């Protein structure tokens, strides 16, 4: 069961779709053009049902197999949104939209799943139902949660769900996967410190919030180094340090810190939140300042189910000749919301020697399309084999 010949035939067509999406990136939920094209093509393919507007701008299609004796329903999900980055690839199909580009390969994910949908609608060589999911707002907008909250999984009777992402630095068309916790929970925090501003020449008359904030940045590093189990995974990063004054001779009244926390289990996640709040109030109080901490929980840990992970790896091995164990990823992935509600698995497909995702020089490698499409199609045909 290597890469399907049909996808080699379809490669020029799927590549053209991918490059059109790349030229016309859209952000978060504003994926109206992309979603419109996706829905139009799904109808052209002859899908049994195409529904728009799930999770605001998501698209869902239903493809029924030649048989439906099994009663099985498998969901396949791709993300559609781009990132607010100015592209620097210089490619002929580079973004035409200033300040937006497909720097994470969602254009490739969407095109590959469309290719698989075309094939599945043509052949229908399975016993059950395939539900094809095109999701908006993966890049920080929690589009997967929005689709779940719209009742997508219940409405279409989805029993298992599978996702895929490209992986730069890994051979094109090769696969990697990991059972259990795979992508990290992604929380953010904002700490507003207030002291007593004044003239920089008279620091004794102030409560210097810049000094307080500097001490707090250092103290926050102890959450990872001294508060949690060192064999577990935790990242605490302060990413913004802003005072309300830009003058050379003013000690500001207020300073704001922002940052992110990445964890792989609920206990570490709770510990990080507790310690960040305690350190902020404690350090500020020690200097006579006050701290207001806003801790925002984002995407949960993405957890691959054991049975579905083993199956996904088996399919990947048959498609490409092997499937490696993927490393833990401290980045976030909102497919986690779907995996909280249904068993399933998320796999990585190699994108070759390209720039890393979220970089202005990144581009999806179209040579990965046949392997990705074949994996999608085989997930359906092998999980729901026709008699």
C-alpha cells in the first residue's frame, strides 16, 4: 500500500489549489475566500453533504462509502488559516496580502485533505462514513473549540478524528507520531505592576517598578528550575516588558509583563499558574509595589489515543515505508479540543529542508502532497474496509 497512483495524477491540480491558497492567505476566522473555495470544490466532487458556517467559518463535508454496514464514522480535519507575517520567500506564488502569509503550511493541509476528499468521493471504497473537516482559526483563535461548541461531533456522529501537520527538517513524505501527550498546553499571562513614579534623580522617593519587574523576570525562572519535577516538561517565558514611560529621566508608575507557559500535564499546568501568581504578588510586595496577575488558559495538552495512534502509524508505515516516534512538541495545537471529545490521533508529515514554521521564509513542499493525501485516504479505507 504505497502512495496511491491517483494522487500522482492529481498532483498538478492539488498543487495549483495549494499555491492559490498560499497567494491569498486569510487570518483566524476571516477565511471566507478559502472556505468558499473549499465548499465549492467539495460540492463539485459529489460529496453527499456540504455544510458551511460551523465554528463561524468552518466547512464540513460528508462522504458515504459504498457500504454502511459498519456504522463507523471517521473525521478527518485540516486547518485553513494563515499567520500575520510578511512573507520573504520570493516565490512566484508568494502572498499577495501584506501582513499575512501561510507560514505554517495550512495551505498544504487544506489542499491535501481536498485531494483526499476528491479521491474518496470518486471511489467510495469503504464501509462507513467519512466526515471531512476544514477548520478556521487554529493560530490562536481556537477554531477547533468553536466547531466542537457548535455540536459538530454530535451532529455528524463522528466517532474518531484524525489530524495532520507538516514538519520541516524531516524527509519529505515521511511520517512521525507519538502516543499520549504530544503538543503542549499553551497558557499566557499578563502582570501589571504598580509602584510610585517619580524623577529618576530621586529614586528614594519612588517605588521603582522597573526594578520590581526586573527582579520578577528573574524570579519567574525558578518556577521551572526549582518548583516542578525536573523530569517533566515546563516552559515559562517572559516575552514582553513595557513601561509606561519612554523618558530618560522618569521612573515609571507602571510596568507590564507578558509571557507564555507551556506544560504537558494538568498538575504542572496548575503548579505554574499558582507559582506565577504567588511570585508576582510576593516580589511586588517586597518592594512596596502591587501586582495584578491575569492568567489565561489557552489550548489544552493534545493527547493521542493509544489505539488510534498505533493505527495511524501502521497506515503511515504502509504509505511511506516507516513511521518514527516524534519528539514532544512544546508548541500548541487546537486539535486538542477535538481529541478531548473523541479518540483519535495527530501525525506529522515531513516537509524537507525548509525554513521552520512561523518563519517568513517558510513554504510548504508540494512534493509531500501525494504521501499526505494517501495517508488521509488510507485512514478511511483501512479503518472502515469494504467487504
